[in-house]
């Protein structure tokens, strides 16, 4: 059976709570969002990550490194957060404390590519992730 995030077209495992562009009309998962396509599910992740990285357009402290992003995305209360940080940074070939700009598409695609693997245990094609970034 495919991982839940893949079945839901939500490979970053975004919890319910927002109205997203591209949501499935009939939601059957009680905890996690479901999307009509993988691109829309990943797009929602990019929207959240943009908010983290920009500090909600300057309204809060930015979460703009792999360490800060993952600490917020996958808190230690429910995840092996340090292992998540270590994997993503190594997969991206960056330090966990390297600043990330949302405007850097290549970096953002690499970040999401690695995060999806941690969340679902499998890869999603980079072209799909690039297409999702272009929808933001």
C-alpha cells in the first residue's frame, strides 16, 4: 500500500486546517489534507514554506534554515526531528544552518524533494516538484 501522503497527493503531510487551492472535494482522511493532484499538494507545502521563510512577510521571526524549518514542520514532540534535519541537510548538500531564500527555486525544490522522502519514505519526481513551485 502506498504511504498516506502519496495516496492523499499530500506528500508533505499537511494537516487539516486551511482551505487550499486544489483540495479534493470529498475528503476522507480525518487528519490530513487531500488534493486533486500531487502538484497541488506540493504547492500547499510551498505556500507554507514561503510563509515560514519570509516570517509571514515580515510579521514574525523567519524560519529560514533547514534546522528552523524542520523544527517547526516536524517538532520533536511527535518526530525524530534531529534525524529529519540531518537527512534533509545532507540530501541538499548544505549545512543545517544555511539561510534559504524562497526565491531560489533550485534550493526550494531540493528542500521539498528531501522533505518528501522523510515524510513518505519515497521520492517524488523533481519535475512534479518544479511544476508545483511554479503554481505558487
